[in-house]
């Protein structure tokens, strides 16, 4: 939908309207059509503002000729604002035209202005007022399209939808674009893509011009279907001829964000700002915390750039940009559908789980992403509060998202099904789904975390070790869950020394203590008694629990039993050193009498074949 441009007319002196004449190139630099043909609406607005100051404002107009000049100038200003995405400014100027209408304005002009006003209200999501304005305008093809779109947005009856659908023409490209738009709005992205592909094919066969934008619409459909690589190929075709298109550049950045990283996406938008500094979106990027009451295309830049910047800082924490991003997203909630979900995700990353839950609690999920986020929130709250109800709801949302016919074979859909099985502690089934998408997410820390833990839970320790070692985030690497499962993998593969190295690198005392208990018990179960004794010794010194002494005593005796039966893998000087160390561990026990008696017996026995001192 668009506000139609008047043909073959230009403002030459700012005072009269004349047909376009062929002039030398240097004389057309400051012609309005020159800017419009290049779609340089910022330049056109600058020229119009200059001409407006020359003519004077509406209040100083004293004759019909001046009024016509003011009216024409105001219409072009509204036109440029509309096509530049500043729908609020365009609405303001169209309303000025309607309010200033006099006997000089024809009924056709007045209806045209009302229809243009309705288009602005539609893009500002004021659908009720937009419909009233459209019904009071001329019933043109544009009006029919607008009423059809409004019927879908306002969820009118089937009879109304059918009546307005019948007003559309299959031979009209614009009407078919309206049909595609309604399919897209209803998340029928494949249906919309088919319409766009047919229009592109027909335009090529008929050698029609102006079909290049269809590549962007088709790219948006593939983006929403999850085919980011296809979307990038289509965008490349369009951006060759329109490198200044913010919409296409933003979509390219979003596809790179999902395919590669936030840094790659941020670079694309930052490069756009440098190349086209006069574009409103580029100027908006310089003041990302700015906010307005109405929605415009510049808000998309504010939204996405805030997301890319804060995501790029995640490796070093998001505290520095988190507050700014929260202000930006909060101001856009209710205007951009993605703003609320991204605000929820921001709260999740900052571990503000209850804030995130409050934003989503009353929202009815409509997409796979909505259901996945609600599933994550219920799972987190359920784990924190030990609530079976929240865990049940998390399972419900994950299963609904993963079993959806439209999403069951997509990456997010399979992730949801895997999450469903993980919550039900059915790791083998979870691994079936996770293994099918592992190729696409091998660089994703969160995926590697979940897949590695799930593999380890089924006893696939070698594969689990490989996946867990892919986690690169220092914050995640220091978490007890990852350290614990990776240690268990090492121990189960008879590499307890590497598990001990993990413990030595941990700085957090609580995490270290919990991991130490796991290492002590896992090593005991797998009969790696040397490291079990070392772990129990540290535990006994930190906490005088009798169980730790009993564990250390059993580990020490088990170690010397292995030495006696030849099952201890070390030999020579290494074996001598280990025997000395284990005897010292016994000597350092708080149960002095029992420990001394056991140590004396073992030292006497080992002295016959090992050179162990009596100290």
C-alpha cells in the first residue's frame, strides 16, 4: 500500500506547477522529480522546506494562486514523509490539507487526502480510525485494498471479508500484494511466498519494471520460514541496485544475526550508517535511547541495533548496555511485536526471571517462538520453586511448539521437542532431535550445553566430552552443571586427573565444594581411589562430617588394595609418590587413633617392596 504519486509534475520555482521539461543536467539538480526518481526523500523534503519558506506559511497566503502553491507543497511534504516511513509526520500534513480545505478544493481532492490519511493511520496501527477515514474517501482500487487489509486486521465477519476480497483483481499487482500481505500477517509465509514468486515470474515474462522490490518481500518470507541463506541470496539481487534501502539492509543484518553472530549483524548496520549518514535511520542510530510516541521505520533501526549491540557484548556481560536496551525495548512494546519478546529475552539473559514471566504471563502464544519462550519461563520458574505445575506447563508449551505441523521439521521445532523430552528425563529421545540439528548449531553455546548434558545422561561420555568442550563462554564454563558433567565424562573414561584439573581451576568456593563431592563419589564408584582419597581429604578438612572420613578411609584402603593386586596403573617413582601421598592423607585425618593404626599396618606392608619413609 502506498500514497500515489502525481505524474509528470514538478515544482519548478516553488510558486507554480508546470509539466516537466527537458533541461540541461546541471539545471535539474534541484528539481523535485530528480530526488523522487532517486527515492531520496530526505533531499526532496529539504527542497520542499526551502520552497515553503520562500512561499510563506498558510496564514500569509492572500490569493488563490498562493493557496494552491501551499497546498501542493504540503501534499508533496506529506508524500515524502510517508515514503520515508515517517507516518506520523505524513498524517499531520494530510490533516492540515483536510482542515484547510475551502471552496478551492475539489471533492476529489478532499477524498484523496482522506484516503491518504487513512493509509497513514493504518501504518500507525490505528485501524479503527483508518477504516472510518477510508469509508469517507473515494472507493478507488487503493481504497478497496486498504479496506480488505483492515477487515483482516480488525477480524471482521467472513461475509465482510468475502465482500472486500471480491473487490480485488487477480490482474492487479497491487491487489495481489495485498493478498500476500494478509497471508503474511496470518503467518502463512509459504502462501505469501508463492504469490511473490508468481508475480516475479510474470514480471520477467512481461518485461515489467519495478519488480525488484518483490525480491525483498520474498526474502522476508524465507526469513520468517527460517531459510536465512535463501533470504540473503534474494537480498543480494535487490541491494545491487538499491544499496541505500534500509529495509533490505536491516533484513540482511537480521539474517546474518541468526546465521552467524550479533557482531556480523551490527557491522552491517554500522556500515550502513557510515555510507548513508543523512538517512533518518542512520541519524536515529546516533541517539539510540531516544523515544517517540508514534511508530516509524526509524524505530526498527533503534530496536535492532539495540539488540545487536547488547548481544555483541554478551561475552563480557550485558550490564553496560542492558539498561539502555531495556529503555529502548520498553518504549516500543505495543508498537513492534518483537519488542516485547526481546525484552523478555533481555530479562532472561540478566536472570530477571520474574520480570520476564510477568511480561509473558497473560500473553496467549501464537507462534513457535512464543510457545518456546513461555516454555523456557515455566521451566525456569518451576526449577527455582520446585513447582510441578510450572514444569507441566513447560512440557505442554514445548510439545505444542515442537509437534506443530508447520514447525516440526524446523530447527526451533526440534529444539522444543528435545526440551520436552529433557524435562521428562527421557534423554535418549531428546538426543534423536538434538543430533538432527547439531550440524547447524555446532557454534551455539546453549545448544552444546544441552546436547552435551543429554549425551552424558545416556552414558555417551566420549561424544558428550566433545560437545561440552565446544562451549566457549567463560561464564558458562565456570557453571557447576557444565563442570560437573564434564568431570563425570572424564572420570567415566578413566581420566580422573583431568576432572581434578577442572576442580583446581574453579575460583568459586561453593561451586568447588559441590564439584569436589561429585568427584570424590564418582571416582570411588569407578575405583579410581587415588583421586577419590584426595577429594575426600579436602572435604574432611573443610567439613568435619564423619561420612567424609569414612569415604577417605575406604578410598585409601581401596588404593592400596589395587597396589597389592597389581591393578594400580602407575609404577616406579610415580607409584612410590602416590603411596607416600595417600599415607600422608591418612596421617592428616582428625580420627587420629584409627588413622594411625591403619597407616602403620600399610607402611609395614609396603616397606617390603617400596622405599617409603617412616615419617
